[in-house]
C-alpha cells in the first residue's frame, strides 16, 4: 500500500472520472484535473466562485461545477480546455445540479424546488419540469441511463413521473400511496422502482417501469419507519434499514421479506468473528506486519497505531443511548451497502456507532462485526471485489475482506483526518478525503505485492 | 391358722410384686397371728373393718360371731357353717369342714379380687397415661388450631388487602384506559387537525410557489441563460428528433421491450432453477427406487398388497424415465406425477426407516439389561483403572519434575548448554533454510549476470562492427571532403545524430531541412527517389533489390543498421536501393542526397500506408 502526497481540497469534492483515467478535485474556486495514476496536473480551471458541487459527465468528457450561492453552473471540457459553458439560473436560484446520464444535459433544481430546468449542451432547447418534490432522494436515473424517475408533489399528493431521457418526454405519471414520500430508487436492472415513505411511517412501495404497483411492504406501524434503502447489484434483493435497528431483505419474486437482520448489542454466536480495533504500542509493533507495508509502518512508528484483535464471544458492543426528545435520533440503520458481487451486505446501526456489521447474503447470516475505536463515518465497497474500506474521521483507513482486516495509518506530517473516501473503479486506488486535503492510497494487487516485497516469511 | 398362712404366703408373694412389702413382712414374722392380722389390715380393706375385725370375736361371743358369720355367709350364698341338724331340738354343731371350705373360698375370692384390683389398677394407670397423652395431644391440637386460625385470619386479611389493591388497580387501569382513549382521541383529532393544517399550509405554500414562479420566471429574466462557446454533439452522434406521436409510441414500445426482456430473463432463470430442481427430484426418486426395490422382493413373495402396488409404481416410473423430455412440455401433469410418486416413495422409505428404528430399538431393549449392567461394571472398572493410571502418571510427573529441579540445581551449566544447543539446532535449521534460499537467489543472480555479460559481449561485438563501418564511412567522407566541404560538415552532424538514435522520427526531422535546401543534386535525387518508391510497390522483382543490396554491401548504409522496425523494411530496402543506384549514377560524392531520398521514402511510405486501406 502506497500513499501519494497530500493535495489541497475543499468541501470534500474529489472525484474519479467514470472511465477511471482522471481525478478531479476542487480547491476553493479552482478545479484541478489530474491523471489518476501519475497525479500529474492535466488541466486547471478557474471558476467564478467557490465550488460547492462538482460532477463528471458519464462519458468523462465534461465536468460540472455548481456554485449554489451564485446560482451558477460552469461546465468544462477536458478535451477542449478553451471550451466553456456557463449556466446562470438568475433569481430563481439553485439548490441542486446534476448531469443526465447521456452527459449532454444538466438538470438544475431551482430554489424552493419550483422547477427543474433541463439545459442541453447540444441544442438550444431548455425543458422545464414543474413540481419536483423536496425530499431526501427525489431524482433517480436508471443504470442504463434511459429513464428518469422524479418524485413530485401536486395537490398535496405524491406523484412519480417517469421521463425518457433521450428526449425528456413524459412516459408515465402516477400517484403513490404515500403520506410524504421520502425517496425513490431504481433497481439496477431498471425495471422496478422502490419508493419509500417518510420516517414517520414504515412503507415501501415497488412500482414497475410501466407504473403498476407491484407490491407494498409494511413491517410495522406506529413507530419510526424506513431510514435507508439499498438494492443489491443483481436487483434480486432490496435491503430496507429502519429505525428499529433491523434490516429487512425483500426478494424480487414475491416482494416479501426473506429475512430480518437484527443488530443486537451483544454478539454471542461463536461463529461470528468480531474484530475489535485496539491501540497498539509502538514497542510491540511486531504483531502484524503482514499486510501494512514496512514503509508505512516505519513512517508512522512514532504515533499510536492500531490493530485488529479477534474478540472472543460473547462480545458486547458499545451502544449509544438515543436522546428521545431531539429530532433525528441516533437510532436505526443509517447506512447499508451491498458488495459488488452480491455476497455481502455492510450495515451500520446508528445506536452502535463504532461498529460495522457484515452479513453473508448467501447464508443470510451475520458474518463479521468490526468494532472501531471511534464512530464510523462512512464505508464503501471496492467496485471490483468484496473489500470494504471504512473511515472513522481519524488518521487511519480500514480495509476488510473475507481474508481478514487491517488498519492502515495515513502517513505524512500533521493529522490527516479521513472524513470520506472513494474508490477508483478498478479497485486499485482509493482517494482519502479530509477537511481540506486529500491523498490517494494505491493498493497493490496480490501478484504485484508478492514481487515487490519478497518476504522471507513467504517461503517458510 | 398358722399353717394356712405358711401355705398362702408364698402363693401370695408369687402372685404379684406390687405387694412385695407384704410378703417380706410375712417372711419376717411368719407365725405371728397378730402380725398376720395386721397384715390383713395392710391389705386395702377399710380400717374400720379391721378394727371391727379385731374387736369382732372374743372369748365370750364366739357363738354369736359364728352365727353372725354363718348368717352373713349364707346370705352371700355360701353353705352354712353349721352341720345340718338331724333333729330339730338338737343344737346345731359347727361344721369345721364347711368353715374351712368357706375360708378357702373366701381366700380364693380374695385373691381373685386382688388380681382384679391389680388389673384395674394397671388399667387405670394405663388409662391415666393415655389420658395424659390425649390431653397433650389435645393441647397441641388446640395450639395448632389456634395458630392455623390465626394464619387463616392473616391470610384472610391479606386476601382482603389484595382484593382491595386489585380493585384499586382495576380502577387505575380503567382510569388509564380512559386516559389512553382520551389521548388517542386527542391524537386522532390532532392528527386530523395537523393533516388539515398541513394541507392548508401546503396549499398556501403551493400558491406562494406558483406566485414566485410567475414572478421569477415571467420577468423574462435575462440572467437565466446559458452561455456556450459552441454546442457539442450528442453522445450517440445522432441528431435530436422532433417530438411527435411516433416518438411517444416508440418510447412505449421500448419500455415494454425492456420490461419484456426483464420478465423473459427472469422466466429463464426460474425455468433453469425448476429444471435443476426437477433433476434433483428425479435423481432422488431413482435412488429411492433403487434403494427400496431390493427389499421389496421379499414382501412380494408374501404377496403384500401395498408393496405390490408400489412395485407397479416403480415399474411405471421406470417407464417414465424414458420420457424425460416430456417434463419440459406439460408441466402440470408431469409435476403431479412426479410429486405423487416421490411422495409415495418417501412414505415407503419413511415407514421402512421407522420399521428399522423399531427393530433396532427392540434389539436394543432385548440386549439392554445384561449388556447394560456389564457395560456399566466394565465402565466403572475402566474408570477406576484410568484413575489409577492418572494417579501414577501424576506421581511420575512429580518425580520427574523433582528430578529435573535437582538436575537444574545440580548441573545448571550443562542443562543450559543443552537448551542452548537445542535452540541452536532450531536456529541452524532456520539458517539452513535461509542459506538455501540465498543460494537460490545467488544462482539467479549469477544467471542474470551471465546473461548480462553475454549481452555486453554481443554489444561490444556489434560496436566493433559498427566502428569499422564508421571508419570506412569516414574514409569515404574524407575522400569527399575536398569537393563538398560545407556539406560534409553538415553530414557529420547529421551522422552523429543518426548514429545516436535509431528513431525514425528523428531521422525524418533531421533530414527534412536538408530537403528544403535548394540544392540541385539533392532535388534531383528527391525526384528520383520518389519516383522509385512510387514504382516500388508495383515492381515485384525483389531479386533485383537483393542484387543491388549485395552490390552495396561494401558501402553498407547506416540506415540499414539503425532502422529496425520490420514494417518499414521493404521500403528501407527500396530506399537503400535508390541511394545505391543514385550513388552509382552520380558518383560516390553526395551521400546527403541519399539521405534525403531515404527519408523521403519514409515519408512517402507513411503516406502510402495511410492511403492503402
């Protein structure tokens, strides 16, 4: 594992291009595009104000930089540095901006969600979509980029409109049986749309592409409901995390629940491996030299390192008592993600903030629990293999794979607090983002690692 | 009288121990009448009688007392003391025998009475103790009764209290229920109110939004605009199409196509899964049949009905097996058949297994008693033995430890050296391993070095050849120097550049400026070369080239050495040929022209290659 030097960054805006060749990062009002491998600066664009949002087009040819405060969007071309495009939303204001999947249209949401303006980079045409709903996740494109589903609110009722992205024609429009729709998401195969209600009511609705209601699911009533939703990459499962600290998995044939994953605070089953992060004294650094490279270990020998220990069951995890009289209580499943090969599901229960649960989807059982020293900020699966990267806001990045897990300290002077991370799509590198810096972490593949360090230990 | 006493005394003494005092006294004074009389008084008779008795008979009143006694006795039913009178006038005589008999009888009676009295007394005692006991019992029971009564009262009290509590709780529950109802009502009303308010607010909000929309959007806001340098092409390269009914229909079509594809895909998956499951079922069935059929041979001989049908089933199934392809066609019927047959087989298997289980348990039960006892005994024996062994082992270990300690204390140095030795052995082993590893690495290194030296030698050889060529070249140049002084210097530069890199590009770059130079000879060569190269692809006679090349081998142009890429070789050869021809035509003077020609062929070849496809 090697780390690049540290570069400047603002508002955690650092993104790999979809084709994996480039890396765009924003520092105040500058947009820097680097080569993803060599990190050479390829282009440098200057925007009119501090960039608040940046996004690559799907074909990696354009980058959109949104400055919400000014109601401005600037688009840059990677191939033609002199080309520029500026979209001004004027007094209507701007709260969100995103690309359409063809990379030739930009969808701008005006303030107060008055409308969505669809600007075209090919023609002078501008389309408007009225009544978009202000909610957690109101826009969803299908994976193939053909359709857009949009949550709308008209006459105090929730609706969903499905548009054809090629010409922004309305394909279907139907009202949903929700009190206050909170989010929509397409299944990866683009045929089923999951719609969930606000947290006050547990309701998950599944609609077909042609607007038919396939199924409605409600686990319980009179309590806080859905908190997070995730489709498995095969579209076979829909995982619904709720405020009762459980994940329910629905199947794609009957849309009924297959299983329920509770997140108990104590792990008693001896088959479950519990990795516990423990501080390590520098003197005793000989314990685990296998995975972290010697270079990194040498660099960071001075500061406190940590390692994973396998805790013996029963293990009781640190739980947080939620404050009942505050909004957004820290309970329920706040994050969940399927591994790209569908084999694993990683979840985080907000009332046990230090732990990441990893479930085996083949056996529908809890597989591994990782308990960190500090609350888990975010985690993301390697796009190519079942490997999970976790960050906790400290100066370490944690990697888990079925073979084991490892904690790696980010080298360099000063404290590099990893607040977020994102994988390169090849899974070879990982961008680690702190408040105002970022660096790249290059992971060696197995064979390369083998040749790089001919460890004597390997031969015995 | 004294005689009687002696007779009766032992009798009495033997009679009971209660009157032991009496007997002892009789023994003390056996012949004293008085004492006997006193003794009589000691017998529980009234003192009055005794005193009366003592005063009863005196010398004077014998007759009277006798008659009195006679009277008394006769009244009690004894025979008269007097002899029966023979004559009326004669005085009645005292009958001694009768008196004695009476006496004896009285004594017997007395004895009986005493016995009875004794019995009564013991009974009395018994009854007294019984009475005591019963009284105790009574007291106890009374106490118990009292305590239980008290307990009962306590329990009753508690019961009452609990009932009271229960009532209170019921009341509370009722209150709570009421409260809940009330709260629910409140919640419901609030919810409706909230919803109502929300709707109202939302409507207002929508109105405001609408208004804002009008205000913001209808102002013809010049700011709302997009500045683009130039519009870019669509990602798919097509042009945008007009929105018409057709596009709408097409969109619908496409959507349904996608949906259909998805459903088809899913159906295929399900079919595959079904087929696999069927296969498993089929296999299971086969195996069951094969498993069950040998056992059925015997029952069939017994002409068992159920098994008979099963066998026919099995045969039927065997027939079915041949029609495997049918399954995919008619699902329902086949499914039914399959499941039915499987179910049947399964039932048979189950019953069979149960039977077997029963048998096993029976066998177990039969052999259970004695076997079990024996095994238990064995077990105990075994455990004892094992325990003994453990004890022994422990002792052994202890002694060994002691010995070891002794040894350690006695000859510390030896042991440490021993230990060290064993560590050393381990280390040695490890070192050996490492050594072998190092050796391997060394071998590898040596191999590499050898290859390197070989390569270096080769390089040296090549360099030598090259130097030779260069020398010949220089010689030529030296010869030419007198005529083309200026050009030569240029050539030298070029040459050095040429030899330095084998890059084609550099070659062309370097040679281009030379082309531009207005130089008659070079121009001519240019034309010539271009002509030649143009004609080159057409002329297939490579033998010519070979010839020319062999001719030119003496002059061996550097370009051959330097330009390695294979694809350019034919052209290269051509270029070489031209240069050679040219040089032959215009004398050995201008090599430069040759270069330009050569380079030109390169460029030309590029162009041609581009055009070719």
